[in-house]
């Protein structure tokens, strides 16, 4: 997977960690299976647009924010 896949994988993990959410928590909030989220975080699959929208919504982020580096990392 390219750099955008790594960026997304890292962002999902960071957002989950910041909230103290498990895979199961995110799965319940987003409607995306734990297995799929895990595969995205391990960069084994590329998510569809629908899955990205569901994940972003669970975090209360825009799709653009979910697919970008966090501000602290972007400015470093």
C-alpha cells in the first residue's frame, strides 16, 4: 500500500487510541466490522469510500480530516 494507506491506517489507530476505543467500540459506532477495521489498520486492504465515510462519521470528523495527518504531526 502507498503512503496514503499508511497515513490512513495510522490516523485510524491514533483516533481510536485518543478516545480509548477498542476495535469493537469503533465497529459498533461505525457499522464497519472489526475484521475490516483491523485489516485497514494493518494496511492489508484499501477501504471503499462508504467505509471511509462511516469511519469518519464515528469519529465525528470530515472525510478530509480522517484521511489527513493530525495537525500536530502535519506541522512538525
